[in-house]
C-alpha cells in the first residue's frame, strides 16, 4: 500500500482531541509520511475548526514536516481519494451529552456517555451519520480505511459492519492503551515492556493475561489491583478500588467502565452527588474545553498542551496513529481494536463487533483466538452485545419499540417501565437529531 501521496480525512476535525492526532502523525512521520491532513467539521463547529486547525498548522511547521493541513466544511471534498478516514465527532455536541447524563439520574439510573441510556441515545444520534459517511466513502474513497473513534465505538462499529457496504472499518478506543499504561505505572516499568491479552467489547473489555517482557505477571498485577488505593486508569472516570475478594476471584483485569456494572450503586450515588456539586461530566468537560480552546488560540502555542490529558483523551494519538501506521506498513504487531469477531470469541456471534487483541496487517486486523470468555465475564459481555445489536437496529430502522427493548435489556436499567419513561423523555430532548423516529411518527399521524 506504499504511496507517494497519503491523505487522511478527519471527520470532526474541530474536536479538542485533534492536537493529539496531529502529534501522533508528527511522531510517526518516518513510518507514515502523511502528505495531506483534511480536518472537516460542520457549520456549527467552524470557529473551533479554525482555532484547532491553526494550532495543527503551527505544530506541523514547528516539526518542519511537509504535511499540508486543510480545513473544510465540505465533507465530500475531504473524503475524495482519502487513504484513511478517522471519525471523532459528537452529534449534538456536549449539550446533548449533558442531557444523556442528567435525564437518567431523575429516574435513579446512571447517566453516562457510553453506558445505559446515554450510550443508547448517543448511538441513536451517531449511527445514521456514520452510515452517511460510509456511503460517501463508497463513492469517493472506496479503498480507504475507516478508523472510528466516535463513541459508543463498539455499537458504531457493529452498525457499520451490519448496515454499510464497507468492510475496511476498525473501531478504536484509548481505554486498552490506558490500561497498558496503568499497568506499566503499577509495575514501575516502561510501557513498551507491557502486553495485555484483551477480549470482550468496547468499554466492556477484560485483560485475560498480562505480560512483562513476554512473561505473565497477571498474579502480581491482580494482587496490586486488590489494593483499594490503586483505582481507575482513565481520567474521565472517577473510580474507586475493588473489593479484594472480587478482583482476585475474577482473575482478570477490568476496564474502568466495569465500575458502572460491578459498582452500580456507588457510581449512581457518585453521579447524583457530582451533578449537584460540579455538574455532570459533560458540564465539567465544557469548562475544560473552553480553557483548552483559549490555550489553542495562543499564536505562540505550537505543541499539544499537557492540559489535554485532563479531557480524557490521553494516548489517543498513540493508539490511532499506531493503528494507521501498522495497516499502512503491514507491520503485523498486536494491538487491541474493535473488529469483526470471526470466531475469535466463542460466545459472541461470528459477525459481531468485538474488542480484542489483533494482529494488524495491510488487510486489517486479524483477531487472536480467545476461545470462550471466563464464565464470570461471559454473561455480562453477551448481555451488552445484545444491547448493542438491538440499539444499532433501532438507530437504523427508527423503531421506537426496539429502543425501549434495548434500554430494558441493559443491566443498568431496573425495569421496562423506567426504560420507557427514560426513552420518552430523551426522545423529546433529542428530537432534533432523531429524525428517523419522528418521521415515522408524523407519517403515522397523517
């Protein structure tokens, strides 16, 4: 796949995460000699696109690299002849996320960006847009790879695999690399010496084994994780320690998002308390973003500011550009990504999206065979996969009943009555971005 001109289109280019991505391309230029980086956004994001785009240009100029950074509101122009398309957009912005987080709390249900009601409604808003992008890719860059970072990444990857005609799609999350970094810190070693065997789903992934220099150190890591002082690895989850008996018996590394399922009461109480004191996570992030964009405006700033890590996107550039580089160079290294199962995990349908360790080749990820998940993890993973499948179907068909079903089977929802109440209120709150549901309703009324 080696080419003279390499073009990457980033959908959601005005995101505060973009400097992470640019830093990654600069660091790996020797392996991935990017020629054109197209940052594309919508009209509402124009000001942010210009601010972050100017910073990207200053970063490239400081690095002395011949990368041309283009800013556009024309998605088709950005996609034309692209080699890689990265997606990092948020339909409805942080205002929509704040509703996802605040409305469920009224019903005694965790409100969170990618889990439970928040995950469902982010998926319902996002999937129609990602499928529009894939249709345009078929026409304008049929050989390009779609690297999706947009949450809920597992559900979005599931939808692309099932409802689009492109098969060159990989979902990506910074949680696994964050877990690797966390283990490295726990053991006080360099990250390059750590490898984790990941298996499960996005934000529902387990570390089945942990290696230091190729030798399993899982028992030592589990022992250290049994210490309540060793809490969450990820900035945007205010975690708490595990009961030693639980984590030792589970005998696997949890990801930070497991807190919502294994500590539902504590996380709900904490979310309610936080929402009253400092606001929802979305409202906290809105303030962080204001500060970041003020920093980005500084004409003397020509590096990624360290404050960006507080945003929750730490290691994104490492994960994203490492993946792109490995596909481009046919590197065949092992990385955790979201891809089609193809029999790697026995208890998940072969055609479903999973998050697992894969060999990364020029033809895409090849999942490493896991066999079955541990009994203790299997049921919860299958339940979340059912939730993702039904949610994706609801997003594509605009079937209101399927949306209620999806939320009812999610383990964070206590009953079908509460599921329907939440769906009704959130449908109304997000009507602007859920035309697939409201078109049907209006047609029925006629």
